[in-house]
């Protein structure tokens, strides 16, 4: 019985070894998983998970506070979803204000829509962040990143810096992955045609 059992065991071991040897010779060698390669895990710009992450970041960062025109309700001002993230509405006339209050830098004043602000730098207007051609529709991620994290107008070198209240100095610390998520979300929005006016220099 012992000899028969040893004989059966030997046959099984030899068979397993033969199968393993055959598999090693006939199957192509699979490359080891990539490590430290960001491209291996990069998601396409329209990936739903990426877009959802961007929506979350835009929400908690308060982007709508300045970049969305408002509707006034019994709960106070809320974002006008028909003009969501489309910036200062060019159809609206800038209300008058006392320039003497802001010229010395002691005060800054928001418009009632929170999309325009006057200060010692003049008057700045919140940009259109929708994927219309009057917004960021033609922008690359590199342009967006340069505007968002380096404060460059339209994301281009040798241009003026973005004016307050855009807090790009803080956004400079946003990671590449989060910046790509924000960009993907903005590109997924409904395009709103709205050419935001240029800033008004001090004293004009």
C-alpha cells in the first residue's frame, strides 16, 4: 500500500512539473505592473468618477459664490442654475458705487450678484467657467492649470495676473489630480454664452 501510494504521489508531482514547464514555455511573459507611472492610472477627461470628484471640489471650494449669477429667494441669494458658473452677466449694467470708499484700499465692495468687486485695483469681474467659447470651451488643461494655480490671465504666459478676489495663491497648492477633476467637471457643464467684460482700471 505504501509503495502504491508513493508511486501515485510521484506521478502527480511529475505531472504538475510537466504542466508548469509547458505553461512557462508556451504562455507569453506578462509585464510586471507599472509602479510610479501616473499615465498608467490616468483617467480620461470624461470619466464619471473624475467629473464627480470635480463637482465635489467646485462645491466645497465655493466657486459658485463669485462665478455664478444669483437669484434672490426667501432664503437669500442662490445660484441661478440657468447661468451657473457663467461669471458676471455682461447684459447687466454695473451699479454705481462711491469710488472714494475703495480707492485708498481700506474697503472692497461686491456687487449684489457677487460677480463683480471694486477695490484699489479697479473693478474685476468673475470669469465664465462654462465650456462655451466665451468661457473655457477652447482651453486646454495646461491653460486652465496656469490660470487656476499661477494666476495667469487666460492661462497664457506674459499676461496680466488675475485680480482679486480670485484666490489663486491658495489654489497653487491643489494637486494635479484634483485640478484635472475640476477641469473635467467644468467641461461637463452646460455652455453659457457670456462674454465677461475686461477689468476696469483704477480711476476709470
